[in-house]
C-alpha cells in the first residue's frame, strides 16, 4: 500500500531541501530593483559568501546554474587554444572539461576512474612534464557528485607548488560548499565555483565564482572576455546593475539572505561536523546491509568519501527498482546513478545516490535509512541485519 501522504523528502544531490525560512523569505511581491532594501541586501551577501568560501578576495554572482558558473570561471581566464589539465574523479570532471572545450580550450584529462579521488602526485607529474608552461589551469572537482569521491584540494595545491608550475588551481565546490570543509585561501585555491541549490539551500538559479588576485591578474591579461561573463564589474560594481549585468535575481537574493543567516547562526564548523556525522550514520547502515548482500558504498575509503552525497551500488536493476519503491511507496526520492553505466548495465540501473546536503538533520537521515531498509525487505533484496542499529549508534554517539 502506498504510504506517501505527508511531507516528502527529496534526497537527491541537488536541488536540496529548502528551509521554511528560505521559502518564506522568497514569498513576496516583486521588489523595487532601483533603490531601497534589495540593494543593501545584495551588497550584504558579499562578505557572508566570502566567509562561507573561506576567502577574503573576490566573488562574482551569476544568474545561472552550476554549468553557468563553470563557463563563467573559464571565460575569465582561458583563451581559445589555451590548455587546461583536468584530473577527473567522476562525471563532473568531464562535464567541466566539456565546457572548456566549448570555449575552444585544449583539454588534457587524467582519469582516476569511478572509485578514486584525484591523485595529486599524478597531477604534479603532468605539470612537471609541461616544461613550456602551456597548461594555464588545473580544473579540479572537490566532491564529484557522480562517484561521491572527495579529493584533497590542499594536497593538490602543495603538489602543484612542489613542481613550481604557474597554472591556476580552479576548484568546483558546487556539491561541497556548506557541507564539506573547504578553505579557499588557506588551501591556496585561485578560483572556486559554487551554485545556490546544494549546500546553500536556495533554489537553482545562482552561480558563484570566487577568485583571488592571481586569477584577477590573469583576467586582466586576457585579450577579450565576453561582457556578460566578465567578472570584473560584477565583483567591483560602480552601479548596482553591474552586479548581475542586468536585472537582479530578486527572489533568490531574499532566499540566499535567509540561508546565509542560517549558516552564520549554526557556524561553519558545526555545519561541517553535522554533515560528517550524518554521513557516518549512512556509511554504518550501508556497511551493515552489505555484510550479507550486494549493497556497497562506491567509495571504499572513508577518507575519500563526500559528506554531502553518497553513491551506492546495488546491482542492476535493483538500484532503479529500489528508488521507485521508496518514491512510490514511501515519499522518499533518491538520486539516480550518474556516470556509472557499464557494458553489462548500460542504463546505470545498478547505482543510486543519497543526497544529504544542506538542510538535513538526524531524523531525516534515520528516516531515509529505515525507508531504504523497508524497500530492501519489500523487494526481497538480500541485505545484512543491523543497518538501522549501526546508524543509530553513530547518531547516539555524536
Ligand atoms: C550539481 C553539480 C554541477 C552542475 O550544476 P548544475 O546546477 O546542474 O549546472 C557541477 N558540479 C558539481 C560537483 C555538482 O554537484
């Protein structure tokens, strides 16, 4: 019997759950975009965004999704024909490199497969081999949302410095910002891209590009940057309309203000710790189920797992069948497997994902896990006992 009435839970890796405070802040008539509250509200977002990113440098805001932020970042520092190095730990590394190719860049991909983070030493080797310094930037994804691999960005910076290569370090934190620890300046990141609809808990529609002075200098040396993508007037506006190169994303501004207020009230350290504990509860349950059945965490080493998204293997067609069950019988929507197709499983039905980013607490994760276990029972998918007990122990011990 279908038991879906009640509040549903969209547990996919973005868009994430929106807090009531964000929804309420956005529920209003169109505001004046020429003067008044909206203007001050917008300028007030800037220091708080930088705080979340761990930078004292610059941020440009775009009306667009993560793909827009990818393109915006590249358009400011990469000219047609220039080379970028892309260490890929899943589908999203490829996605960013495709955007670079569309802008006319030459891409060199190092593929770390679907179950490994970026190996900084191999990136350093590739940079050391580039004696002519043709590589202008390294495009790294902090948390690849398809595999749930989390890479060590500070280590990547150290490895780049060790070979003395001048390439920019550009990092995609779309899945990780506001979930997994990230410190832009302390880790030596030159450019970072993020979007509104994951850890920032706002609807899709805002992209953010953070950049330091080294990246700003590269921008200044560019022969041409499209007027719309140019980050310079957005980051240093003389007039309000330059911030967005046109009409402001009015309602997103109100929503983001509410979300940043929540982030400041909780504090980044607490937010990072909360995501880690909830992730550990998930891992504990899955490991118990996997003791006597096919369920596996895609990332074997906890040190390389995201705290915001978890990619799981159950074997085709069980991943898709389980997702159907939790949605149709219990009001829980899980993420599809992404970038995980194989010859034996061309549609990637063997994989699925939990999104646990942003506005997520213990009861939601325990509900998610108990619902998944119910699905395993209902569908007679073999699994070990004790999954919920293992998760509860993590939550109880927090
Ligand atoms: C979601 C995501 C993107 C793409 O964002 P869109 O808003 O869907 O364009 C890019 N990179 C990562 C790591 C993501 O999680």
